[in-house]
């Protein structure tokens, strides 16, 4: 497996960054883009790494927030129809909350209209969808107590978001499992418990993506609890970025020892 980071909040020299996530994954003879970030930066960096969007087999969107699907706007409709997959529940209006004030975190209406063209998946919890051999999309139960409350529009109401629109990408290679997560809004422990049970495995080679714990460093007991949870699952490697937060990730790195940093332009090989 080869993973090239197209978008992250940080970058290596000669690459630009933005708040968001996009990964190019080469596995099982397929080229996959996981998330798009919020702009066309993922396409610029794809070209910079000498790849063409024409040679991509699949594009998967992890959830319906602007920093993960905003780049859909820059894709042509044929690519969206033929190669792009998104939860049907992600075509909606979503809000974050800061200091008691709701702020919209869904992408623009123009991006949403692009999402309407893509293959919309009626995902359900703990039911893996095999897109290609050894390549799965999976939704897990929402069991998150990180204190970050998000909301979604439902008919004429605004409800707490249970992240039914969040999907993981799970890839199997030689009896090893790789978990790609946009933000782990459903809770990283829920993700690990579900993947291990559904695929009947304890052999998790890596978790790649965001853990949505950016501010956990302000509450050491919460960050310690997260570190202990992660240790208990015996994951071989954590490659973390985006909403994990630089300070929280540094502290996790000191506790877990097997943490690496995502950054735009970086390449990881297994």
C-alpha cells in the first residue's frame, strides 16, 4: 500500500496546506482518493505528484462537511457519476457549535448539487459495503463523548447530528486491515470495536486520518483516556493529522510511540 497526502492542515516543504483532508491510496491494484479537502488543492497536488485524475478508480467522501467534500465542485459530472461515492445522508445542511453559536459546516449549495450527481449510498451502521475486492465502506454506531456537538437539518428542525453520514474506508491487504477516517466523529473506540468485530480480526495495521481531538490537550485526563483506549486495541501504527490537532497529536505521540504525522506532500508505504 502507498498513501500520498494530497491535503492536510500541515505540509512539507514545497507543498501548500489547507484545513481539510484528502488522501491518495494505492492498494489492491486500485487508485483511490479519500476525501477532497475544501478546494481544488487536492487536484493541484495530485498533478504535482505526477498523477492524473483520469487514472483514479474511486473517490470516497467520508462525511458531509465542507473540509472533506468541498473539492467535489472541481470534478466533472462524468467522474462524479462513474467514480464518486458519498452517503446519501451527507446531502444535507450541517452545523458546528462554538460558544453556544451554531455555524454552518456543510459545503456550499454548488458543492451539494455536485454531490447529488455522485453515487449516493444508503449506508447503515455496522453493515460493510464492498465496493471492490477487499475495499469496504463502513458506518459505525455513534458513541462519541468528546464534547463536540454538531447539528443537522431534519425537515424543519435542527437536531443533534448522530453522524449517520460518516463512512470509514476499510482496506484489507494480506490479512492486515487499514482504517481511513475523516474525523472519527462517531468515536475512535467505536470505530475500532466495530471493525474488529465485523471483520473478525485483531490485526489492525494502521489508522489514518483525524481523531477530532484538537482541544483535548486542554484536558489532560481526557487525552490520557483517549491514549489508553488507543493502546488497548494494539494498532500497529497511527498516522494522524487534520482535526487531531498538532499539540494533542504531539502528546499522543509521547504516550503511544507509534504515531506519525500527516502532512500535505508526505508519502507512506507499507
